C-alpha cells in the first residue's frame, strides 16, 4: 500500500506504557460438556508437560507425535488481536504467520486524547512491522458515554476523520460485538447496519466487515433477524466472535450464525481458548484443549470462514475476569501457545 509507513523492526517498548488495555466482558456462562477423545488428542499435541502453575496436566502419553495439521488450516488467513504494543517486540509472534493484526478504538477517538495517543503508537509500530491491521470501532471510553449510541451524523464525522488519519489502513469493522448485552446497539439493530453502510461510504476502497456478532447461548434471534433485514444487500465479510463454541467444544452457536448470515465470507475476528472467565474453571490444560479444538475442528470444518483472529496474545491482569492470553504476564509461554506454534509454525 502506497500509504503504508516504511517497514522496520520495532525496538522492544519499555516501562508501564506497554501494559495492555483491558475491557469488560459480560458474564456469558458456559456449560462444561465432555470433549471426549478430543482432550486426549490435545494432550498429544501439547507434548511436554505444562509449566508450573498449571491447574492440570495432560493425561495422555506425551511421547507420541502430535496430530497432523489439516491442509485446510494452511489456506486460512490467521491473525492476532491484542491492545498491547509489546506484541511487536515478541520474537515468538514474529515467527508465526500472524501478521494480520486487529486493534479496537472508540468511535469518538478524536475526543479521547489518551486513547488517541495509544492508538497512534500502536498503529505506527504495526505499520513498521509488516502487518495488515484491522481496526474495530467500539463504544466510547468516556465516563457517562459508554452506552451512548451516536447519531449517524456523529458517527460519520468521527469515523471519516479516523479513516483519513489512518488512510493506509484498509480493513475496518464498524462496531464491535453489536448484539452483546452491554452494547447500545442491542436496542437498535438497524443502527448497527446503518453504521456498516456509513463506514463503507466513508472509505469506498476499504474492506468493511459487518459489525462483529457474538455467537452465545443468550443471543437474540429476533435481534439477528432485524439486523440481517436492515443489512439487506450486504454479503460480508461477516465478522463473528465464537468463544463459547470453542470453549464448550460445541459448534452449535457457530452453526447457527452460519445459517443466519446471508451468503458471503465469514471472518472470525475474535476467538481463543479461555484460561479464565466467569463460571469457567481456570486451567492451562483446558485452555490448550480448546485451542486445539479451534484448529482441528472449527478451522478445518467451515469453508465459509476465511479468517481467524486469536484474541489475545498477552495475559490479562489477575483482577480481570477475562483471560484468553497465550503468554503469561512474566513472558513465559502457556501450553496454548505451543498448540498455535504446532498448528501454524
């Protein structure tokens, strides 16, 4: 891309400024069904025992060779989501085909100087690191405005400004997790579809996905029908998040999303094995099982899905109820990272 900053390898960022930005998640509880033989398969893929601190150890023989990687996995575009700028200084990330990266920003970014400075830094280094960023627009981070639904005029002004500021970026998602319970768009699915059209109009040369849609047990079919009706004529890419399918070892929610969405490519813009989440037992081994399930089952079985972005690379703070990181806070690799390396390395 002609607007792309000149590539160069970033220096490792230092100090507390590289700390990841955390975001809230609603308590989407999961049911813990048995994964059967898949757990044994995952144990084979892990090879060595989990590092100290793991809540459980693989139970299958670890001397066996890891399972073969399906050829279809290599045809998929893989990416990574993480707000932490230190991602670009991690050699393990450099060694993987995860140069598609995703970063989310509030719709009123130009009114949030601290967030704007962080976004400028992250996206500048992303551009110098041979990556292809996807920017996902989300709710405001200003106190008192987090549930505010911008008018179309406000949205157009702010998003057009953002697209001009980062005009070398050609991949956008107009609203993050539009059907989730904590989003203002939950009460206005038609507005979510309108944001999609406005973003497309603001950058005709960009690929603008649908607002990202979360597949979870309590997702409203009525909301989805209204959204698809309002988005009539659109054919993707459809952006979806499928944590529950992956971590419950059950593709019901993903299959439902696939049926609900009209023809066109599907991009999974967030998915990963959970280490920690509300109502979910904390376990490094189970996280690795879910990671393998993502690759061996989900990625290999859905031809409409042409992209998968893994969220996230680094661990969350212990105070946060959400943690799907592949790397511990001290920099050591979790067993789930080994699964990713085996599948994509």
